[in-house]
C-alpha cells in the first residue's frame, strides 16, 4: 500500500460512495474509502493534508485500554442495549433451546460451547434486526427520510453506512449500545440519505433532529471499542 510522507495507507476501498473518508481502525491502521474513479494522487493529497489528525488519532487509540479477551464463562459480562447481562451456561441435553436473555442473564446451552462466539453473534444479529429496524422506522417519521433498505451486517470497523440510493447498513454490534447512542447512529445515517458528506450543513441537520448528538457521538468514540465479542 502507498505511504504519504511517512503516513502508511493500509487499505484503499473504492466503491460507489460519493465522498472520501479516512478511517483509523482500532489497531491504528488507516483505511481510505473513496469513490471508484478517485485517482491515487487525490487520496495521497488528502492523507497528507490530514497527517496531523491521523497522527493524533493513532496516539489516542494507543493510549486507550484494550478490551479484555472473552472467556465465555459463567458470570462474564456482556452488553445489550447499554445494560449489563451476565452469561449463564446451562445444561440442556441433546435438544438445546436457542440462546435467550431473561432480565440481566444471558442463557446459552452448554452444547454451544465449542462455537459459542458464533452462536452469540447470531443471537445479537437477530436482536439487532428487530431493535434497529424498529427504531429506524421511528426516526423515518421524525426526519421524513426513508431508506430504500435497512440491513444488519457483521461490520467491525463501522457502526453504520449509507450507500447511494438510500441503502442503510448497521453493524449488529450497535445493539450492545444504549438506546440513545443507537438513535444517534440511526439519525446520522438517515441524514446521509439527503446529505452524503460531513459538511456543516450535515451536522446542522443532525443537530436539528438530535440537539445533544455530540454527547452520544462521544460516548461511542470512547466506549465503542468495548462493544465486541
């Protein structure tokens, strides 16, 4: 991958998006998302222009504590809609029920232990399908913006995205966050239907719908790395 004045570009992803975005991943790598026809020279110029921002963001990430590795044992804490649920492994014999949440307990059959991470991802994805789509419909009414489709994905580096044509995608991990944080991401992506950039006008439109959006955005920046399996 190209390097721009000591700034290494780890990935360039070209798609039918309309703007260029620089993404600093949790490991400090730099991903550039750009329209298909964007020349390398334009990308390199932007990375060079944003060199100080990239360096600062990488330093911030390095200074933050990393999430603890999952052990998948009884009593381990998992997040769902901002609430803590403790894992409970249960004996079910040869006919296990699916993973379920009851109150502050997340029950998983012991027969699922060999692939418990995969099973829990499926559970979270199913819950996200219900929760995120329902909350998205609420904000469609408030914003007057309706996506052509809403899909739940396994994205690990993005909470949401809006493709040309109004197709919105949300990471299943978002369902771990508090409802008000979920709503911020939903509003963010809905506004992108009519405003594809991150201009002042974009943020004005977000603020009109959600005046306290900065607080919710900051929560996700600080705590989002812990919303994982």
